[in-house]
């Protein structure tokens, strides 16, 4: 059982709004990479649902891989990011699109970008479903951005609170105070 009760979650972005935005992002990506093969890199675990939906809106030859990173120090990002599970394939010479659930402080994405660039991809871009500009500690702009949200903790559509609520079909925000 989660410490967070369902009644303390309010809908922030509905299933329909997510679906139409994901479709738009997929179409934009399809246009931008026309004629090329794309390598989609999903960031586990939060981006697994977004990645699954997004790739079905991309009409290009693609390959998909995943990696898992952690950044710790309690609930706040420490900025010390570690690869927990690395990619299974080389990204050298490939057009890479990192797919992330949310850019919060930006520290995870900054680290990921810096490290993956060292592996000499042909290009590397970011697609983030959510971003919280007011929380940015480093500025990492997503090339493809779903929704900007305020300083709220969100769950659902892959995002968790203590590993729970990833299966909500919409994005919910934790009501304050908890
Ligand atoms: P950043 O390094 O602060 O940008 O943190 C990014 C990571 O923190 C995301 O990939 C998520 O795993 C997690 N995270 C940040 N905000 C939220 C949230 O509101 N809900 C769930 N996870 C979050
Ligand atoms: Mg994440």
C-alpha cells in the first residue's frame, strides 16, 4: 500500500489531452527525422508508458533501447546521477532521441546528455513529456516538450510516488498539503 491515498490525487492532465499531445509530438518527430532511422532511448522507469505510446505515433524506421539512472539523497535529486542499467546497444553514429518522463531540476538530463554525447552519436535530442521550469537548477531545454507544469509532484502515466500509481491512465498531482 502506498502512503499516498487516492483521494489525495487530483487530475492535472487528462488521458485525452495526453493522447493528443503525444500524437502531435510523434508527428513533429516524424517530420524532423524524415529519411533517417531514429534510435529512441527511454529512461526507465518513469518513461516506459510515454515511450510505448510515442513510438506508435512515429512513422519512421526506429530502434528502441532503454537505460535506467538513479539520482539520490532522499526525495530530492542530489545531482549525483548513476547508470543503474546501461543501454544494450551502441549509439555511435546514430540519431538518438532520449525520451524522459519529466525534467524537474534538470540535473538528470544534464548528466545523461553529457555522458551519452561522449559515445559519439550522430545527433542527440530530448523529448520530455513534462517539465517544471520553476524548479530548474540547470537549464536543459527539451527539443520536444509535452507540457510545462508548476511546482507539483505528479504521478501516473508511468510516473510514481514511491513506486506506486504508475498505472494511472492520466497525470495526477498530489494535493498539498499531503
Ligand atoms: P531531475 O534530475 O530533478 O530533473 O529529476 C528527474 C527525475 O526525477 C525524473 O526522471 C523522475 O524520475 C523524478 N521526478 C521528478 N519530478 C517528479 C514528479 O513530480 N513525479 C515523479 N517523479 C518525478
Ligand atoms: Mg525518471
